[in-house]
C-alpha cells in the first residue's frame, strides 16, 4: 500500500547543530508506526517536521505521493496531519465541545455558532473513541490527564486527520488509562488512520506497532517489522551498544542513622510517618499517585514544613521550615517535575549547576565566575551531560540530560541525604542506566538515598529497603529479599480499594 | 563566555547604536542640543527617574512591577516638608526620616506581595492610590517653601562642574550593576524571575529577595523625592505623578523583560538616556509635547521588536 505520508532524506539544523541527518520515514493508512530513540535522538524534531512546525533544510515531504512544503502547522493540519503533543494544547476554561471545535466550529445559516450541532458532533466523536462517560459540557480544566488526551484526539479527528502523530501519549497515564488509550489507538488504526507513535515503553510498542523505526543522534538507524525484531535488538539499535546491567545495585556497608523522622505529619497529607535513613542505604518508597510519597519528600525538604512530629539529623532534632534550611543541613531533593521545580530552563547549564551552592563559590557575595565555569565543566564531564558546553541553555537539552543537570546540581552541594522523586521518569534506557549506576555509586560513598518511584522494577531493583505508602501513611516495609512484585504490589493496593480509586482518577 | 556576553549585550548593543543615531540626528536639528550646559542640565532632569529605574530593573527582573513609586516620591516630599516645617525637626534628620518612611512604604508593598500572594500589579496599584491619598491628606493642599540654601546643593548645585544628583545617580548605577550582575543576590533575582518555583526548590530565599527589592524600590523613590524637592525648591502633594510610567518605559526600553528573568542595569541606563535625549532634543527642534510622547512610544516598540527579531533562539 502506498504510504500516506513519507519523508525522504530530511535534514534539519539548529544554530549549526544537526538535529536530523538524512532521515527517511513513512507511514501507511491503517498501521501504527512506532518511532523510537533515546532522548535527544531527534524524535521530537522529526515529529515537528511532519507537523509543519519546522521546515526541513533538505529532503522532501510527500503526502499521498505529492511533494508538499508546509509553511505552518495549519497547512499540515489541512493536509490531514494532526499531532497530539506531550504537553496538551487545550484551553482549560473552555468546555470539551468548544475545545474540539475551536477554529472550525459548525455554523448556522446566520453564520452564528451552531451549538446543538457542535455538541452532537463532539458526542459522536467521543463515542467513537469509546469515551461515553466524558461530558461534552465539562470544563477541560476539571478533567484528568487521560480525559484531556481523549479530547485532544477527538479534536484531531474532527479535522478529518488521516495521519495522527502521538508523542509519548502514555507517559503521564496510569496503567488502566494507558490500556484504554491503546484500545483507542487500535480502533483508529482499524478505521484506516495512519498513526505515528512515539513511546519509551517496550510492551506498548510490541502490542501496538506494525513497524518500528529507530533514530540515534539525529540519524536514521533502521526500520523493522515488529515481528522481526526482539526487545534486546531494539534497545541496542537505540543505544548503539549493548546495554549495561539494568539495575546495577552494589551492596554497600550500611552505616549509622543519618536522618530520622518521628511521627511526622503535614496536615492530613502526610500522617504519622516514622522512618530511619542510614548512611549508604537506598530506601525506596512505593505507592500509587496521591499516596503521599511526594508530599512526604516536600515535608522533609521544607516546602511544606511538618505540622507535627520530630525530624532528627545525626540524632539531633532539627527544624526545617524552608528549602534553604534543608539544603544547608545537607538534604538535597531532586524533584518530580524537573521543568518546573528542578531547573531554571531559560538559564544556562552553568547558572543552573551553581544555583544551589552560590554561597560556596563567592567571596563577599560576589560570584567567582572562573570557579563557577570550572565547576560546571567538571560536572558536565562527571555526569556525562551531553551539551555544547556550560553556556548552553538548559531548555535546549533533551529530557535525560536535563535530569542529569538537576542531579549534578544537587550532588555538587555534597549532601548527606539525597531524596530523588521519580528520578528516571520520561528518560530513555541509556540515561536511565547511567542514573541508576550513579545512585548506586553515591550510596557507596555513604549518602543516604530516599527514592520515590512509580516504576516497581526500579524500586525493587535499586532499594535496600522498600516502604509502601498509602493514604499518607507508611503501610508496609520490606527488606530487599522480602520485596517482590507481589508483596509490594499487594501492599500498595490494600486498604485503598475505596479511596485510592478516587485519588487515582483525578490526581493524575 | 563570549557567547553569553554576546547574547546578553545584544539588546544593549542595538540600543547603543540607536542612541548614537538619535544623538546625531538631534544634534543636527538644533545647535543648542549638543552643548555641555544642555547635556548636564538634561542629566540633572533625568536623575530622579534614573534612580527609581535602577530599583525598578530589579523589580521587573523578578517578574514584578512597582506602580507606587511616583506616589512614594510624592509622599516623601510631603513628609519632608511636614517633618521640617510643621514639626520643627532639623532638616537633615527630617530628610533621613522621610526616606526611611519611603522604605517602609516599599516594605509594605513587599509584604502584601509575598505574605498574601497578591500580584504585584494589583498590590502596587492599590498602594499607588493609598500613598497618594496619604500625601494629599497630610499636605492639605498647602506647599512648603523656604528651605535653607545648603539644601539646594542636592538638587541645584554642582560638584566639580557636574550636577550633584548625577554623582549620586552614577554611584548608584555602579552599585546596582555590581549587585545585579555579579553577586549571589543578583543570581537570586534572575532565578526568581525566570522560575520562582524552581528557585525556591533550589534553596533560594525567594520571599526575602522580593522583600528586599520592594523595600529598596521604596527607599530609592524616597531619595528621588528629596532630590526633587531640592531641585524645585518646594513641596507639593502631586509631585511624582506619572513618574512610574517614565521609569517603566526606561527599564523596558533597556531590554528588561516584563515577564522577568532578563534585564541589565546597562540596558536601563541606555534606555533612560535615550528617552531623555528624545524628550529634550525634540523639544529643542520645535516638536510639541504630544509629538514627543508619540516618538518615544514608537522608539519603544521598535527597540523591542528589533531585539526580539535578533535574539530568537532555536529550541532544538
């Protein structure tokens, strides 16, 4: 069958850096073509070329065999190419129906908006997506991420999209929502829509895709039928080398207690938490979204100071009322949302790396630029941050490299307690293994590590001890040997059948 | 290093070129423009706006705004007159007290913004009315005159041939440039403006930074108020009305992003000089007041558009 959208020999540079080198890609009606690669491999740029956001420097784009040049995303949409980005581009204050038909709403003969038709059409589109439960009059801002995503897909369909590009659609979804989304993708595929599907999740790729194309460092590596390739082969295509052991946990000697919490609470979000973190120990916290894991970290770090209970450092009681105090006491927090909480994205790598330790590289409050630059250079090297240099802006880096900047910035403060919240969310296999190895190394140097993660394999693979949180409390504790997917999984779900359901539905 | 320097100075470079062009154009229009006497006199006239603009640069870099500076200036002027004339406090003490009161005014702005989370635009719009109202209430529409001669040194005198207030402005320009450009406090200011949450999560005292900046904004407006009184020899309650607009224009013209996170003192100084040169030069060339405002508006838009065009960066 003839491809509906084909790219041939496409190259694109930004400020002299090649983001895409001679990449070819095509997608046929009724297939799901997966696009894979590490962060920074050029997937986002390729998507943006297809969506008309970037014009390629060389190479051509064909729609149904005819060469086209998109001057804007609007022209790509008119050609039937719709994109659902990771950051959803909806208007939170408008209703579901208004969002779907924004810009191409049905009109009455008087040229006024035809509200009845708009709502009926929106209903029909959502029903096609098997989303009968979604109210067309609901305000989009009140919906969960999963539902907003369905609105975005319905919007694409309302414009008769023949090609649908989906950029990591399941990254922010719970397992149940992800499965529902995959059903939607299958429906669309069966209706003859061509789908370009970007994801890091292997099981999804193998369950959905017809073909898979891998990019590495902006270059085309290869395209395969999904039946003709194994997961291991895919990973080595992406990384360009055999992958190291996935969870390189090294056994280290566990030392004296560093951080102790005694009956710590914050309002009703964190309730009566007691725990001890020892030098050299990695303690994993498992739990569903909304179980109080992040809230506990925020309380220890002083963003939401404890309302009752006691925190001890080296056996001495301390009060932590803001992050500055926590930092000065040697507590570091690598936050969940790196874009918002972890980085100052418009600033340079140098400025980001020094932000948490400015006092140490300044004399009489004047920042020593030479010291700062050499610190940045050293950290870039030590953490393997792929960048043009310390003066590159952080927002130009890929997700994995941004995460390394956050980690480097905090490790550079030489903390004694390192709290990591979802340390590998949304980053690729290669960078993930590097961050795990680093975590292991830091624990080996005597740091106490508290790791929060939604990925059970990560928690089980990296932790010396696993704590399970539910409804703001610690409900179970397992030693490394006793922590199995079954035991931890059961503890995560138990007693929460009633309230966790509600938490999961809207907290996401 | 050179790359940042280039990107930092890009707007400032455009502005400097623009300034040179404007100076040449104005000098060719009127032979009275490019004289030492006129230039020094213009320096005298722009000192008050300039002082306030220095602090305003910090305020806008944090992503905030301070609309109350004109009212604080007026309130300081009134308090100076009342302290000295009505309460009989010695003039030097009255000057210090008046500036101190201005600092309190700024601190109140900062507290409303940081403690109660009121957006700076709303908070200072409210205190703009509040402080002006206080000034009018206290003054009862009476002006204070008859200050001693030594007091006029500040606003009308010269030191080594240069107006006194230009020395003060110069000193504060250097101090402000060092603080914003080189110190940890400057870094905290930029980080706060670029991403307040990220700054807080990095252990930056965001609230403390803002409190200090709004307090400094009040103090500087107070200082400008004292200089104003000294320059015009009288105290009236409507002094400094509309000052905030001139100040904000100079800062924004100087390349400080109204969204926060970006801006320099050098830029503000260039913006200030450009604005004053246009006002004076156009007046000398026979352009009426309304025309001058139109020209300043057009220059402001052109400068911002030009720097946006040149500073576009790929997002990779």
